[in-house]
C-alpha cells in the first residue's frame, strides 16, 4: 500500500458524514474492501492510515 493509495482511501473516508456514528457501516465497508484489495488485515490498513494521518 503506497502513499497514493492511502491518499485515495483518505478521500473516500472524508466523504462520509459521521464516520464513527451513523456512517460507520460505510466506513467499515470501505476499510474491509481496501484490506481485501491489498491483501492486508483490517487492522493493518487502519494502522497505516492512522500513522499517515498522525504525521500530517
């Protein structure tokens, strides 16, 4: 998973209104699809995404 891929994921996640509330099923689906696409675990995708956001 490259920085470009993480930025693409970030764009999709930012479109979700209330990602940890009513939009959580959509958030969960996007993360699961990304994990499947890059053959990673869901926690691995979240770790990379959070580490990338933390540095910004």
